[in-house]
């Protein structure tokens, strides 16, 4: 998430760049809204994703102030608390966001902010820096070049290069009906002994083990956090094979309590291609519609991946494109 486009210079002093300090939060969020109009954040989201993150270090959040007003920021973070089996990733850093107020652009402030953050990360031994895919507390998966072309040029000039592309997709649910072919496939799988439905408490053990084994530590952490913070179990549809093993699940409302946000969603590798994923997807969409949702959306998948093809077959359409950018410096 970023803003570094054209604007008109002004003001009586040059911006001063310093680390984040108490009192910066509210004015930073207000400056963010002026600078990143497609992707503003609330104070609650900023608190949750940044200030309450156990990896947050105020020295890594560089704030630009002019005449007592916040006019820009850039945030660097490195792991001080491990996530699952990934450990502390001692070579890896992230820049989840940066922005510059339109009133002070074209004076090199964006470069100053980013260079300061990169130097800070390098001082902590980080030789690889990604923009903006910091999990679990990312705002967007990467850079939307269409929305922020000036930011793309700035990041490119600082040595960031595309690593992968992610797309966000949306689907309206007004008038949704589960396709008859999917309903028949669900019935056929059930006749073979598969079980679909809301997981029981005891089922969560196998579901979390499946999520970590197949997809890494981020997704089980997301599921745990959603349930710990009050998400009802019926936001999850799980699938168990005839032997009772968890083989897949789909859910909604896991991220920030947003009921129309779909995911995470996964199927064990040896069960893919059986129609299991399509059944789970549509069972969840059916539940979402029954709960009153008018749409379903998510932020991140590969457009040409099997998951991307599955989503399109279910009526999802691409709404945004993001590039995950990486900068590597040889030690």
C-alpha cells in the first residue's frame, strides 16, 4: 500500500523524518487517507496490524512531519517472534506500506522514507526485503501498479523487482444458487463416506494439522485467531474422508471479522481433482448467502493457478492485480 504520485510542493519547512512516537497514530491514519485514497485504513486496523503486532518496533516506522503535521510514513518490520515452523527468518524484512501526502510530493520525501527503512532493516541483517506481503499483518498482498504508478517507479528505482503476481476476486451472491452438478457431486462423495459440515470442536485438531502441513503456519494461525476472537464455528465447512481424516475446509469471516471475505480455503494434495474443492467452495457460498451476504471476495490467489480457475468457474471475477516486489542485496 503506497502513495507517491504527483502533487504540489509547499509549506514553510522541509519535512523532518523520525521514528514513530506516541501521538502519531491518529494523524498518521488521517495522512494515510489523504495519500492513499483507494486504500484508507481505520485507527482500529492500524492498531491491530501495526501497534499490536508483536514484531512492531517503533524505530522501523519512519514518520515525516512538517510544521507539526504528519505528511508521510514508511514502515519496516522484521520478525522478533517466530510464526510456526518458519522461525525468525533472519535474512527477511518487509515494508508493508509507505505513503507521502500529495502536498509534499516531488521533493524526494518518498525516497528518503524508504531509504531510511531499508537502512534500518539492513542494520538488522536483512538482505531480502518484500513489499508488501508481510504475514499475518498485511494490508494488501503487494503493489497495485494501476492505482499507484508513481510508487511503482520509486520502488523499481530502489531495486525492487516483481516476485509474483496476485489477484483479488469478487463474486455477487444476490440470486446465488448452488449448481445442480455440484450438489450431485457432494451427494456422490457423501455416498462414498465423505463427511461435510461444521467441524466439531475435536475436528479442529485435524483441520489445523492439515492447514499447517499443506499450507504453512499462516493459515492455522488465522483460523485460531478467528475462533479465539469470536467467529462462530459455522463459518467453517470441513471435509473428512471415509477414514475420518480431515482432507479440506473452506471458511469465511476469518480475516478481521469481515463476513463477506472468503478464505482461507484448502484441500489436501492427494484429494485435489476430485471435485472436493468445488463442493467446499459452493457449500461455503451457500452459507454466506443464507447469512445475508450480498457478495464474496478475497485478496490473494494466482490468476492462472488451479485455485484461480476454480474461482472463475464459480463466478468470481478479477477486480485488482498486485505485484509482490522483492529487493535483495548480497551480503
